[in-house]
C-alpha cells in the first residue's frame, strides 16, 4: 500500500514486533539492519535469527538474509523482508529511506540521528525526541508502554525485567562466568525450579522459578559473565514462546502511530 522504504535497526523480539505490525499495515519495503553475530534470546520470534539460519518465519511473515542491494530488491519483490548485516547503517547512502526506526534496544543511542531519513523514530531510553530523532516510543512496561513522545525522553532504564505473575529478575537466566554455553533444554520446554537449564564452561545455570523456557541464546555461543542468556515464563504456556509478545505488539503500535503522526505533520499520507 505504501511506497515508503523503511529501515529498522535491530532484529530482536521487540524489533520483530515492530516490523511485523508495519508489514501487516501495508509497508512492504522494510529492511532490517543487524550485526554479524546478534545475541538473540527469544530466537523463535526474532527476525535476527535469519542471520544464522538464512531465513525465518514469524507469525506468517518471512525474513531472509541478504548481502547486497540486488538481493534486497529481489526479496521485496517476493513479498519477504530482507535482513542484512550492517552495523553502521552504510546502506542508507544507497537506499535513502523515507523512514528509519531504531529498535536496537541498547538503552542508549548507538549513532541514530535525524539526518538519516525524513522521519526518524527510536524505541526506548537513550534518545531525545525532537533532537536525536523525531519521535521516541516508550518501551518501559506499565501505563505508558507504546506511548509516542515528540519532545523529550522515554522513561529511564530501570534495570529490572518486567514482572510476570509476581516474578521479575527471577525469570532471567544470566551467565555465571565468561565462556561457551551448552543448552540442556530447548525453547518451549517446561523447566522446574532448581533444574540446570544450561552450562557455561561446565558451570551450571539453574532455573530460579518453574515455567516454560521462553528463550535462550544459541548453543555454543560465547558469552560474558552477567549476560542475559535466557528467559523463563512462569505462566507455562508454550504458545507464548512462538508468538510476538504483548510488549512488542504495543511498541509496534506506537511506531505505527508515530509514522502516521509525522506524515500528517508533513502533509504526506500517500507514502510518496
């Protein structure tokens, strides 16, 4: 429906929620930029996994890894979403996007600015709306999740994971040391409190709560001490491991609102 070229920085689970919502809303020329070795926890619902697997399908939409401009256009022509390794967004010089969305979720600005596209949007803390980008979308769980901000900042990073059924930090699995991970369970498996979910160079990573393993980084990945390597969902519903989260959908709605709000301000609703 729209002719806009949309570049989205980041291909994790939140970014995937954004891309999925934009695609379903009629934006067909979306390109995802990623790093060469993304540390993806929720691999089953992250387009970033295509960097490793070549392609991935999330809720009926396929993303494919590409290497150059011709492959980008070919992927668009087949109604799929291209994803390319481009940490520094150098492809902007060739594509000249109408819209750029920073959904890296790094909790800080890694170089995104208003000169990158006519409409620039960033998700979460680290960006000033009206200065760094046109619009910031709130990413903190709670009353304001998904809110569009046109002047100022999103809420600061709390450093605390969102609460589910009364559990917060207990849900998160972290590396006890530097080393290589060996997974003992697969995404979607049920785990019990105290079970060893993974090992980092033979040091065990125990589940602090019972539930479903909603995400865990790829087996054999080298990690640093303290890194988030997995996520347990105490609700125990396997389907949630393979579908976009409520948070990602809400943020996706915020980004969609931000795009149309900026189009109204610029007097452009035809995507030209």
